[in-house]
């Protein structure tokens, strides 16, 4: 099996000659695991490469390297070890040095390693410093002195974890498993209908295990919790497979190596076909944890997560995620930044779920894992929205010829989703009774009749993005008061009014400012008398102040059946414990949300998105009037 450190035999031959004045063909053959004839052929080829720069000369099987031009030799050697594409990178030099350290039983001299890598001593010392910093979180250290030699110090499990997290593909990119072993693995995974991605991850663990174990680097005694894994039903899959691999290689593997090989199955990603893992039992307590998560989200955000077809899949995800966190199996989430930006509410809900999981199991949920939780909540929210929504019906009114009407219709279809229905009408014949049957009316002319539906007037050639924003608001026409359908994408502006916007420049304490806002809204009939007391009780359970100087105080209100939304801004930050607040988004949520649930979710998304935009927060806090506050929101892109 080949890897990064023995796939270039001629460069390794030169490395041996640079370390040893005289070496025999037999010794080289043994070290490189090839025949003496192969070594002699390699030496002939090397002499051709060296030309007038050097010569490998010998007699009676003993050879020496003679260098006639140090500069020319270095250039040829650099070409052979491919420094132009590999060792010129700091990352690759760190991986190379680490690979040498894990394979060496004797201290490695810094000068020899630098000479072998064809880099300066100072460069290598800098690389080793960075490597030491990267190894520290894994409880691994490089001990010794540069002049006396360096050794890697740490446990075998930590060495393997570092490799899997950081440089497996660099160290083992050309380390294929033997055909007979691959056949055994593929046959087993097919028999249990496990996904290809799980098999590929398992192959990485087994490749690493075989290389380390067969070269005398045994994993040794594991922490007590690992041995409980042997009682799981699915462990039998790995136990049988590793025994079969042992028979092929004529080696007996201890339980510890089997448990290590079991980890990628224990912490697999939940497969697309959930039925393929029905033979894997859910751990006790997983359902109870999900119930706590759902309850906490309902309490914190007044959002109800209904049970649906994703529940079973989510239970398995939580179980596999817990296994990864417990046993240090890192899962990189390439979608993390996109999930944060495109699904801010789902990411916030994932944070609540993570806090429950951390409290219940004493683990730390990583950002990558929180991102995958957010993906599930994004699905929950989207599926719930689709399930509760009916088809969006549009009436298109045109006053010119059919070709122009068709041109407008073609443009509209580009920005409408597949669930939308559209019907065209002539401006001369259409009636208010007809238009009132639609969710929104789009017209290219001034309507002769007065309908009760939202009307958007456009030109024959229109700005698609602006119209998309107006249509988005039109979906909430029956739920919130929208005096005008404008091109601002924020639905929250439709929930705002002059008496629901507060300039809080005269206040110093967050609590006082919130109380003022609530009393004012209560006097105007937006909130009930007990709202402030409930809000203060909710605050005792957990702060509603978030990062970026934003607070989102919210609780149930009994004064009406619609969401009540208000904003307060302060030029001088309001004090709250050790935090400062500049913008307050206050929400009163009706006891029975029903269709208002979609508005609440949309507003939460908008709030969380604004909370991450320092420029908008700055403009909002500087607002001195309702118009300036709206202007700050309208300038947001």
C-alpha cells in the first residue's frame, strides 16, 4: 500500500545517499521493499537525471553518491521530490513533517528533515511552530530539541483523531486497500443497505487503523465509555467484518481496533432513505430530548413545530450527532455560512436545540453540527409553510393588445413560484367582483373599478426585483395592515405605525425603556394589562437580549388575534446587566396564532437578519423620528 512518503522511490534513494556515505543495494532493496534489480535500474536512471551534476558510483554492491555541482544537484533533487507543487506550501510542509514524526521511532534532526524537504532550517522551524500550535488541542506535542532530535508525544487515539480531522487525504491519498479487503467491505455494506458515503468514511478509518496497527502503533486501552459500544446491535456488523479482514491478512485485531473502526457507523450522517437504517435502534431518551427542544422553542419563540414525516429522521440525526460529539468524530459542514445567512431563524432555533442537548448530555455542540440542526429546522419551517398555504392567485389586467399582455405574463412567470395561478383580463371588461376573487391584482393601467384586493400597477417592462418584493408583501394582505405595497422587502414595515415606533433617547436602562413601550401600547389597546408582568416573568427565565446590541422581548398577548410588533431605538445604548442595547424589537403574540404563524416566522427572520447588519443597526439607533426609522429600514439591501 502506497502513501505520500514512499510513492517516489528515486527521491527516497537520493535521501538515503544524502544521509549515508556508503549503502548497499541489498539494504536499499529491503528499505524500499523492491528487488535489487529494481534498485540497480533506478540507480542507472538517476545517473542519467544527474548528468554532470553528480554520480552514484559503486562496486561489489556498495554505492556512494558524488556531487560535482551542489546547485545543479539541488535543482534536480527538488524536481524529483516535487517541491514546486508540494513542499512550497506551508500546509503541505506541516503535513510532511507530521507524517515523518508519526512514522519515526527515533528522534528526527531538524537539519536532516530540512535537507530532506529541500527547505531552509528557519523555514522548517517556523512550520514546526505552527504545527505545535495545531497539535495542542489534540493533547499532542513535539518534544526534544532541534539539535538532538524531535519526537511526537501523545496517545495513539489522539494521533488518529488529528489525522482524520486535518490531513488524512494528504497522508493516505494513494494508500488503497487491497482488492480482497474492498470486496469484503462492499459486500457487507450492500448487505445492510448502508449509504456509499458511510462506506467511504469507514474505509478511511479502516485504512488508518490498518496502517497504524500493522506498523506496531496499537491504539491501546480506550476510555471506559468506548467499551459499552460493543453491546450495541449494529456493532456486530463491524465485529464480523473486521474479523473477516483479519482472516484475509492473517492477523487478529483486538476489541479496541474494532471499536475504533465502528465510529464512522456510530456517527454516520442520517441517510436520505431512512428505511435503510430501521435495523438501528434509537437510543433511550432521544424522543424526550426532542420534546424538550420543541417545548423550549414554543416557550422562547412562540413557534409551534408540528410532528411530521421528518420527525423520525430528526431523531436519528440527534442520536448520530450525539455519538459524533461524544466520541470526537468531526463532521465538517460546507453549508454553514450559507445556512447562517439564508436561514437566520432556523439557525436561531438550532441554537436553542443545541443548548438543550448540551445541558442534557454534557457535550459541546460545534458550529458545524449547529448548522446541520439549522438545516432540519429550515425544512420544518418550509414544509409547515407549504402545508398551510394555498395557491397564490393573481389577476393580470392589461389595457393594450394581446401581444403586450403576453409579454407581461412571460415576465411575471419568471418571478412566480410553481404554486401560483395567473389569469389575464381586459381592462375594459373586468369587474370588481371578478378581481375580489384573487389574492393580488397586477395591472398595467389605472383600474376603472374599485376592488378590495391589493393592487400593484406596473409598466409593460418592469423591475422584476421590485415587483417580487411587492408580491411578497401581498401574501400577508389579509393578516396585517398594509397601507401600500412598496418595493421594500421587509414585511415588518407593514406592522409598524407611528404609535408603534419609539425613540428612547431619554432612557438609560433597558427595563425602563421596555416598560414605557409596553405601557404606551397597552393604553392604545394593542396589548392587554397583564402583558408587562408576563414579559418580566419571561425575562427571569432567560434573557431576550442578543448580540449586536439587539433585544427581542416577546410573550403572549390577549388584547387581539394578530401579532403586535413595535420598535424602539436609542442613540445612547441602554444598559442591561453587562450588555448594551440600541434597538428593541417588541412582539406580542396571540394565544392562538393560526395563520399569523407565517407572519411571526417571517418577522423573526427579518429581525435576526437585521441584527447581523451593523450598518443598519447604526442607522436605526440614530433615528430621531418615525420617518427616519422607516428610512433606515428602507435603505437596507
